[in-house]
C-alpha cells in the first residue's frame, strides 16, 4: 500500500497485528492460531472477544496482547519485545512504521488512505491481507459477494421523498463527528441521507453547532464506554434537537467488531435505512445478518446473537426500535 516490497512469510503462521484489522485477518485466514498477538484491548482483543466473531472463533478470547506503547494505543512498543514474539508478519499503520523498519521487522505497512478513494483503499487492504495469508481466492469471493450485496442494496433502497439530516457521533463528550470524505459520510450518502458534518474539515463540533444543524436522526459509534443513547436523550440542552425530541437516537450494531468491511458494510447500510427511513425501508436486517454469517463463516447465528448485535437494551428507548425484535421478525415472515 506504500509502494514498498514486503519481506514476510507467506502464508503467515504467526501474524502480529497492531492496526485494527484483526477481524479482517480472521475473516480471510479463518484460523485464530495464525495470530501471534493483537494490539490493545480497545482496538484488538476486547472488541473481538465481545463481538460476533467470538461466536465463530471462540479462541479469540485468548489472543495475546501485542507490545504497544501502552493504554489503548495501536502504536508498536518496545522493539525487543516485538522481536521476541517471533512473528513472521507484522501489520501496522504506515505512520508508525519507522521503528519497525529500523529493526528489520517483517513489516506490512497499512494505509487506509493509500489510493485517495475510501472504497478502493478498503479493497487494497483486504487484498494485501489476503496475499499475506495466501488466501487470494477467499478474498476474490468476499469482494464479489460484497459488490453483489451493494448492488442489491442500491436496487432495493428506500425511494424516500426527502433526504433526512443525520449526525454520526464517534464520541459524545466532547462531540466527535463523522465529517466529509470519511467512510461513514459515504455510507450516509448511499442511504440517501445528508451527513450534517459533511462540510466539516475536522471531526470536532460544539453542542451549539449540533443544535443549529438540527439532525433528524443521531447514530452513535459502536464502542463508547457508557450509555450514550440515554445520555443524549436525557440531556436538557438537546431537547430542541429534532432527533432527540422524536427519540431517533441509536447506537449502531456490533458486528465482528464494528459493522463494516466486505462482509458487514451492506448489512450496516440496511440498518441505517431502517432507522432513518422506517416508513419506507424493508425490514431485512436480521435476515441479512443471518444470511451473511452463514455464507461467509458457515455459522447460523441464533436470535440471541442477533439481539446482541442490535444492542437492544441500550436502544430500547429509541423510536421504533422494536421493529428489530425477533418476535416482530417472525410475524413478518
């Protein structure tokens, strides 16, 4: 992705993963035993061990922690500790690469902005990991399936007569937004919604700016540490915001980690459509999630697994979220 040669064992048998791509590696390679360690709990082991992939790969609970600079960082730490892992491929963001290059580590430099186009960079990332795992045919299948699912979504997406205004929050205190040019910005456009942060050049926004922009729906990133939905709905300063007034505030679903990438992005688009345009969108989320895990992983998700992904408890007070209950899904089918 940086135009440099990579010296690494292929297929890798002991991959050391610093960047938050362990779910991608597992989806492509299929064997947790080929992962030597993953980065900090927030970006690696913890997300994997509480996401849906633990139902596919129970061993992710026991993955070792990679030596980082500490805390929740994904920056590689002590070079000697890294060498002691005896990893045959090390995956890190390119902007942390210099210390690893100096010690001659088998480094695979990743760059989410390599091509200047979000979708193309995602495909490059999956193909690179597929090359390291020597699973190119698997990646070809995943890319073909992803495109077919996106095409099907585009064909079936709601023909809403209006484009609703949506705020996507990575963090609520302080407010950190999805701004223009991000993957989330592109996803909102795909579902015919307007991202209120599209004109921003940084992710920061004040409460006052949020109020002025009047989002009709608020979506919150999958992994803040507190009950963010309740905190927004109960915040007296936000009572005049249309999304808060109508209780259209939602925590996004959990997938393998976040619900993104070749397998889960089309399902996330379906969920977005259903919460932004419930009166026009088809009720397909549960079916789409169950189908994807059966086709990609050979696992049939139970209703409680899908309930977990939907964050039903936290979203219980949000408008029309009962549409996602298994009982309602059974009635429709």
